[in-house]
C-alpha cells in the first residue's frame, strides 16, 4: 500500500481528509493552500490546519534536497 501526501497527520482522519480534499478541489489544491486558507476552514481545528501545512511543507523540503 502506498502512502498519500495527507497520511500520518495527527488529527486528520479519513472523514476530515475526504472533506478537505473535496472542499479544496483535490490533493494538489490542499498542497498549494496557504496556512491562512487552511485556518479559514471553520470546521477544521486550527491545530490540525497547522499540522497539515507543516506536514506538506516538510515533505516538499525533503524532496528538494
């Protein structure tokens, strides 16, 4: 089984993951979202929004090396 870009984020279970992808328009849109975009989602707790943002940006940084 392969791991997705949104796997392993604390507080982001299957239901929140599906809603996030659906509302933003896909995984790439989630990856492109700013921290303010994520924090602006009233249903997504701020701690989870920050965790998503940090997780995705840490992944980008590790691929660039």
